[in-house]
C-alpha cells in the first residue's frame, strides 16, 4: 500500500474565482473585522491504496479535478508550484479531520475511486483543505486565525 497525494486548486485569471477562498475571506471580515487582500484554497486528498500513484494521476481529472476550472497535482504540493502560487502568502493553514471523525468528502471520493478502480482493495481516502492568506494585518496572530477557521472538536489545524 502506498499513499498518494492529490491536490486541487482553482485556476486564477479572467473570470475565474476561488469560491472557497472568497468565502473564507468574507467570513473573516464579517465575523472578526479582519481584512485579507486574498485567500486561496487547496483541497487535498490522501489516498492509501494498492493502486499506483501513476494510475491515480492519470485518472485524477475524472475523479478529483474539474480541469476546466481547477489545477490538480499528484504527489507535488500545490504551494510549491510558483506558476500556481507566484507569491508567498502571509499565512498558510491546513485543516483536516481528527482520527475517528467521519470524513464525508473522503467517503464520496472513495465511492468514485472504487467506480474508476474496481480492482482496488482496502483503499482509504482522507481529505484536507489548505488556505493561503495574503494581505493580512501585521498584528494578525496565525494561531488565533487557525482557531477561527476550524472546529477544534473534530478538526486539527497545521500552520505553516
């Protein structure tokens, strides 16, 4: 069994929006009065399976990515791609479910995975979301920010 990482982020450009990032930015402003110039999002999938990373990568547009509006990468962190993220964000927070908590997006991805790869056995998929914050006030504490965007009872946050 190997673990394959697939990360998906909205494309940027004329007429393209990062809806998850925009929602987080607006909520931060309306709930806490904190203004960020931009928030970008990355949805991640960790796939533990006997299916090779190459096979998963070749079918990622069928399951994980909408190639019209999103960019997907396999076993490469989207944040490390300077074409996708040309500037360094002020703060990056990744949120995932704690062990034992039902990961509904992961379950949905697993259903699709078994449709595409019926030969897969004992596959597990977990999901996470990463937010990259730009233009935060200098006095904005990253620990506080992480606490405002995740539910500590069922999720954990990693700040980088």
